[in-house]
C-alpha cells in the first residue's frame, strides 16, 4: 500500500484552462476526495501538476554502469514517484526493457514490468500515474496495445480527445480517478492517435530540456514537435560522468544533484526554468531518486505550495560496492554484470552502438 508519508501534493502555480473530455467510464459511482496524496489535487488539471519521475526506472541495481536506480518500481512508486520512464528494444520480437542494448543491460520484458504497474495501481486507487516510453526500435503502437491489454492496463488508460492537448486543457486528477483512467502513457516515437489513442505522442504534448548532461543543467528546449509555449514540459535532471568517452550515471554526485538547493541541484534547475518560462515543469526525471533523503519530493512540494513532511522515511541509498540486492527487482532480474565490468561492454559499444541515456 502507499506509504503514509506520500502526501506530496504537486500543484502548479498557473491556473487551469478548460478541461478536456476523455475516454472510458463516466464518473457516476464515486467522487475522489484525495488525489495523489492530497484533496487539493482533485480539482487540479493534470497539466498543472508537477510529478517526480525516474529516468530508466527499470534499470535497477548496484555496481553496474548501466543502472540508473537502486530500487525497483514498486518501491519507487511507494516512495512517491509518479512518472516511470523506460527504454524499449526488440529482442527476438519481444518488447524488452534494455539500456542502449540488451547485451549491456536487460531489464526483462515489458509485459512483466506492466504487470507490476497494474498490481500497484490496483492497490492504490486514488493515484494517477504516467509512463514515458522511449521506443528505441520503433515498435508500432499496436504491439504495445497487445501488451497493455494482456496486463489489463488498456481499460484504465486515459485516451485524450485529440492527439495534442495544451497544458491548460488536460482533465483534473479527480476526473481521471473518477473515470477509472488513472494511467497516462506517453511515447517518444511512432505513436499513432488513430490506431491506439491512449498511447500519446510525447513531443506534440511535452517538450524536454537537454539530457546526457555532464556539467551544468539548463532549461533550453531540446526536443519538441509542437508549440513549447503551451505544451507541458519535462526537465531531465540526471548527471552523467564520462567513462571511456561514454556518458554513464553518476551516483557519486547524486546527493547534490537531487538536492533542494545549491549549484546544479534539482532546486537550482527548477528555479532557473520557472524564471525563464514563468511556470513550473510538469515532470522532473531523476536518477537514484532516494539520494537526498526525499529532496526530489520536497522540491516538487515546495514549488506547489505544499509542505513536505513525511511521517515515514523513504528508501535509503545503497552504497556502490556492496553486494546487497535489496533494490533489484520486482520488475527485472538482478543484474549480474558489475559496475566496472560493464566498461568492457561500453568499449565495444563505443565502436558501433551509441550509449543512449
């Protein structure tokens, strides 16, 4: 069940616009009184909410250069993460969660991952969750539709009235919960509104800041296919370091990277973005989310005018070099490649496969 400390309300400071109509059941049998941990959120547009997300949420483990998280997705969700980002690849026709390539890191099939998501959503009926799929091998949306249906997620997925919705016109969290459409899925490539409307094209609805940062974060518009002035936006806030010329996750700096304040912190980038655009980011993608002791959730709460006061601490970092497997997995098998043994894979990858963060 959702921890009692997850009262992280994420309310943006700009007013919501018209509410879009939506797909599936009408809210006749219930009215949500608490949404994503707060009664205030029930009347807030999805496009006026800031969510903490985990970058490569499936890439779980320690002592591995290709992992971005210490804890599995169930723990991530219990601690307050509300966007799960993932990267998919074609492994013998199966949609597989792999980091750059399945030989570098294989996080298991998407079907297993989505089964875990469904279990968590069933146990937490007042939560709205987003998925962000990096469709690396350009599977058609119908292939994803089959996996979502097998997991029972198609019927609880939000399908917008059109392929693109301005930030101010998304339905409220209360509306999504009342309608039973609590899963909002975005995909970076090959989305097709006419064939699978609940798999939503990311870049006509969301713009992103630069990723693969090894020095200083900024708020420039890095990727979009729409009008960034009215779209939701996502900041990539995970710091990499270079190993043999390839960017890899940097847990050694994660406490400061995820911090509320200070140079190159999440709070610092957040403030910079608000200064530039006059509105808060909708999504903040981070690595090793638990570093900072909940600081990533505090940034979101403070930005949205809510006090972050957990009654139970979130998960604690697992030091690199330990043999613990606490973090690895309901969503994937524990990786067997050590963090530094992965260097040899990166060497071969550098010759032909660009490491994708």
